[in-house]
């Protein structure tokens, strides 16, 4: 057993040796009075984004007005898609960037069910993000009433057995859709193995990469992925409501049709023809005018990820989570906390969930600074999960040490008792 103080020294020496340490200053200008462990919900703003947006607004928009469409904006979605393609291990023409994850998910599910006529089952799991499940329910209810949704149940609320997926797949399975990294527990599927299992039954797989992109290496082409969607405001630091993306493998682009036929998905939108003719490749998945301001704000976040290198980020995230687990086992488990994420890094994304019966009030006490301590921002997922989003671009080992120290004090001294049970709208 090491003394608590030992871990402070350990954190400091990790920070000193950290080859990515300088990236923190790309996000945080001055001494910060807050420890932000919620990068898996809304990533921090790169300082470069603020500089860039000033120019986009005051030059491109205010002065350039309509001419900026030709000078700066028309090709912006393709430019951003090409950067995302590098992060996703895909070809640029396989990526569309725009709309929200939910809308892109709708387009690809609808298009897949049309293509897979003759098959009538959709398979997912109960660790998936609620929005995805609602969309599946809605598509079945409104457009595919003969289809059936089968939801595989996790046995421990943390992981899903690959075997259970294998058993559930059959010749009738049109679509299998899963979160690559689960939003609550951070459980991560082996993407290439799942793709292979599904392909044996001619099932199309749609991955939701929202909690994976920017936190773990992704190789869509190499892993045989068919389809994917994901958001860019979490580990990619694209900003609130940043445009989402979708990926359609080249050989599926002619077979899966976007159900939303808007002018930006037309082959020649500025001919203003009255007959729809879909664009080729991923551009056909556009619908309306691209969100230029938020697309512009997304670019610096992508550049930083590419510069840091996803493998380096992953390596740091592993060290940081091991450090957190070591401290949790020694100091927090005796106080009623339990780890609600897979321990082995190869089965986990970058965030870590801790459970405690008093999770809600503890998370409120973390946020509230007292005496000379900093505010610590986690997030909370009902009923009792405190999620700690480790974002190696800007979180230090000392951040993690401080977080455990605070959690320990809050429970040991029962500080959480002075907070009430009321919840705010966004948690
Ligand atoms: C955050 C998240 C989303 C977000 O969907 P939006 O439609 O962009 O709000 C979707 N799926 C998963 C798995 C997520 O974690």
C-alpha cells in the first residue's frame, strides 16, 4: 500500500515525462481554476478556434457576404471531410460532414433497410445511445412496420459478450448497429471481428463512433466497416452542436440511397433543375446548406488531433486510466465507489465510469469549489454513474490525482450531504 502523497509525486513525474504535455496550452490560456473531466460530452475549445472565428465572422461573413461562398465556403465541407477521413481511416469521398449524428443515423438506417429488402430484423444492444434506439423505433413505426427491433441485453450493464451478438445474427438480420464505445461504461467492441461476424450473414453494420472518434484509433477501411456516424463536439473539440459525420464505404454508395432528397445532395444544385439527380459518392448524403460557421469552428480541433497523433493520445489515455484505476482501487473502493468500466484498455474507450449510491450529490460537490480547491467537472448519468472523461490533449495526470483526492474527501467527510437531490436540465 502506497501513501496517498506518493501518488501526487507520481502524477507530477508522469506530467514531466509526458510528450503531449504542451498540447494543454493550446486549450488553456492562463492558470485554470477548474479541472475539466467532461471532454467526452463537450470538448474544450482550442484557443485557435476563437481567433479563427473572429476572422470568419468579421471578414468572410460581414465583409465577404455572398462572394464568400465561392471564395471560402462551398468547398469547406469537402476540406473538413478530408481531415476527418484521416482520423477515421477512410477515403475522403466516403465521408460526409454536416447535420447531426441523429439525422445521419436516420439517413443510413433508412437507406440500409431499403437496400436489404427481404430481411426484417434490426439488431442493437441496450448499451447503445438512447437517440439511436429512438430513431430505430421511429423508422420502424413510420416506414418499416414489418421490421422487428431486437435489443441484446448486457449481463452486467458494462459489457456485451461478442458471443451474444454472434448468436443473435441470422439470415434475417438486415442491420446491426452498435456504439463502438458505449456512452456510459466506455465498453468498446472489436470492430473488425463484429464486422466479420455480421458479413457472414450479409448483415450491414452501422457504427456510432461518437464516443470513439478522437479517443481511440479508428480504421474503418482496414476493419471492413460498412457504415458509420459520429459527432465532433466530444473528443474532437468541435464546439456545441458541431456538424456530425457519416461514412459509407465506396461500394455501398450506389446501393444506399439518402431518404432526404435536398438540393445540396443534388449532382448540380445550382442548375436549379426540378428533377432530383443524386450527387455521386458521399456528397449525395447532404440535404441542405452546410453549417458554415460551425464547420469553420470544427477545423482547429481536427488539426490538433492530427498533429498530436491518435496513437500517442491513446497511449497517454491508457497510462492515465491505469493511474486512475490504481488510485480508485486503493482509496475509493473502500468508500463505496465501484468501477463501472472495463479495466483492460483494449475493451474500453477513454472515459471511465465510477458508481456510488450517492453519485449525484457527489458530482454536485465536485463541481462546487471549496476552500482553496478547484472546481472539478465530471458528468453524471443516472442512476448512479459519475463519468470521468479523460481527454489526454488537455488533462494532466495531476488532474486525475486531484479528482481522486476530492472524491475521497467528499465521501470521507460526508460533504455531499449538504447538497440536495434536484437535477438540472443538462447533466
Ligand atoms: C453524443 C452522441 C450522439 C449525439 O447525437 P446528436 O444527434 O449529434 O446530438 C449520438 N450517439 C452517441 C453514441 C453519442 O454519444
